[in-house]
C-alpha cells in the first residue's frame, strides 16, 4: 500500500501563502470539500477552487477545521495529542446510528428482535467471530466454521481455533458489558481471543515485551506503522480504560459511539500485543457500544463490512497518522461501517422474515399442517427448504433457540417421525438431514 503524503500543518502552510491573501483564505474557510472530509493526499491531485493555489486551498480547509477540533487524552509516540472534529458528516452519521441502533427494531414479520433474540443473536455472533478472524488470516470457509460453532465441536486447526476463540470472546463481552473495563479485563479478553493460536503461548493475555512488532502490508511487506515502545504500554492501557469508563460529565464530551470507535483506534495504534490486536480492538468496540445502550450492535457484524474493504480500513489509520493526529478520518470510516452493518442487518431480517412467511403460507394452506409445528420447527424447516442436505444436531438446535436438550431432541425426532428429516449416526450422536424432496414431502403430508 502506498503511504499517504504527510499533510502540512497550519503553521507550516501559512508560511507558504502570501500575507495579502490571508483575508481571502479566511473568507473561504470550510472544513469540507463538496461535503467530504478530505486528506491532503487526496486534495493535492484535484483542481483548487478558482482564485486559490493548492496551498491556499488547504489553508482554507485547516482554518475551517480549527474551531471544530478537540484534544483527546491520548498521545502519539512523540508525545503529541490525538484530536477529533465533529463536522456535519459526523453529526449526520451519529444521528442515524442513535435512531437506528438504540430503538425498537422489528423483524419483517412484525415481532421486535428483543422478543425472539436468540435466533438472530447466534447468527450475528457467528458472523462476527468468523469475519473478524478472517481479517487477521483465518482461512476456514464460513460454512465449515458456522457448523463448528452451531454444533459446539472442538476446533480442528489454527483457523478454526481463531474463530472459536473469537466467538467465546464475544460471549464473554456480553457477560461484562455492565462492568467498567480494566487493564486486567482487557488482558483476559486478549487471552480468550488468542489461546492456542500464538507461537509463544505465554503471549496470550500479556502485553508485548519487545519493540519488534510492526504493522506490515501483506501485499508488499512494506512497514505501515511502528507502534509505541513497549515500556509505555501499561500506562497507555490505564489511560485507555479511564477514557472508556468516563461519563458525559468529563470534558471534552465525546459521544458514546465516537468513544467506542476511538477505543478501537487506540488499540490498533498502540498495538499492545504480539498478535490479535485487531480482534481485541473490535471486541472492545462492541463492549463500549453495548455498555452505552446500543443493544442492536450485538446483532451486527462490523468485520463483515471491513473485510470487503481492508485497504480503506488501513488507510483511515494512515490518514490520521499523516495529518496531525486527526482521528476524524478514522471516525468517519467507522461511522460509515456501522451504518452499513445496520443496513445489512435489516436486509437479513427482511430476507429471513419473507422466507419464514413463505414457509408459513405453505404450512397454513393445509389444515392438517397449520397447527402441527411449533415456531422452532417452522424456523428449521424454513432453513432446510433452502439448504438441501444440511445437517442438524440436537445440541445446535438447542443453542439456537435456548431450550433444554430434551425439547430440542423432541423437535428433531418429531420431524424425523413425519419423514421430513432423515437421521444418521455421526460418532456418538445423531445428525438429522434435510432431504432433497423436502418440499414434496411437506405437500404430501398436508394432503
């Protein structure tokens, strides 16, 4: 990846403009260009507005951003503070997230998610566990990984272990979302995420002991980031926790969504561990969002969105580092990611709702089938009609619907007795399979 050119700061740029042009610069001051918060690296390849040189144009942008800037309680490795601004695009994104991630979201069939959460929560936890691990090198297919997590079987290789650990970590975060975060809790989170995946097992759950950790571009092996020295890490982690636990009375006020994103950013910047920094950063983001009441984020996967554009994800970090520690670039990237994740959730709910309606219509067309199945069996049949040959285990069905083992077993045995699932032994357990002619069998049963 090509590193962005470092942006000139305000004092530096003022030395490159003529004093008689300062009043014109002040009159044209604006933090945005066509509604976008652009980096110097982008602007220098565009035509400046009429009557302005490139340096004067950048001066108008810096002058427009100056009153919006606030310093954060974080320092870079040279001791300079990080900062952030809240231009209109940030405020617009925050408005949408406040509205869409903390209210009452309904499924396409009318019921709020909170009334039947387990079906959706397990799917989202699995998606985030898989894609967050894939961002850092896990190579197992989604189908195999999802089956492992639903069935509760032990991971078979390094990639599956990464995904399994990520799933456990997300469940751990749900259990501590009301607790203040501490350095010890972050170390425990890292231990869960990296157990049995590191070259030195002792590195799981401890801060790195050396300075030979760098962020490397996997495509050309170029160095993208040198993190702070390891002796600073304990103090940096304490400062991170103080920021994470601060309430709205602490100034400057940082919106809860921005606070969660900045936790993500600082773990990535400090790189406090030999490996697993990205997974830890994204997990802390989820903890912070849940603690602030954005319950819907438990049902979304930001890693699913990030995996589609990893270069943009990295560039958001680099733009911050090469423009006076301005984290607004990273904030805007992550705000957009959150909004896309919420849209993806709505699309998923709509698709699943329509699938269930279609199955219910088919079942309701037959008086014999109308009251024959419970909602768990309807959900399984809905899935099976679109995944011919899929295997269903009692323990996986139990976890999806949060019922006791005997109830889950009865659901599957009942469908088997009706000829709607086939049964085969795998090891010490039975697995139930959806036959290829399931739709025909349902129709015949109804008649």
